[in-house]
């Protein structure tokens, strides 16, 4: 299993709006992607910092969303709410409970 981790920073007062878009639009789109296995969105409304963690069955599944334009399309849904560009990292999931 693999994880894509995006660290985001929303504009002041935009955390809830970003979370609503994530819940109502980005997650349903993710659920249609091959190999998608789950997601978390962690937020700190006081600072605007957020962390999106999406889980993928294989590294190929995770990378397919990046090369197909899927990831860029989803980021575009919330791009106007960002204070700065998100940072992307990938990890192998070593332990999952």
C-alpha cells in the first residue's frame, strides 16, 4: 500500500470551505479511481494548515492519478483557497491498523 501526502495552507478563514470541497467533490472523485483505498484530511483552522493523506493499493495506482491529470484536476477545485502551493510527498505504508 502507498500513501500520497499533501501539505496545504489555506487562506485565513478558508479551512472549512476547503474541507467541504474535499468531502463533497474530491473524495467522490477519488473513490472512482483504480486502487483508491481511503483518505484522511487533517486540518488546523487556527493556522490554515492541512494534511491530505490518500491511500492506494499499489504505487502504480498512485502514480496513475498524477500522470492522468486526475490529481491536478482535484487540486484545481480548491486552488483559489490556498495561501501557497501544496507540497506533495509519497510514502510506502509500512503499518496500517
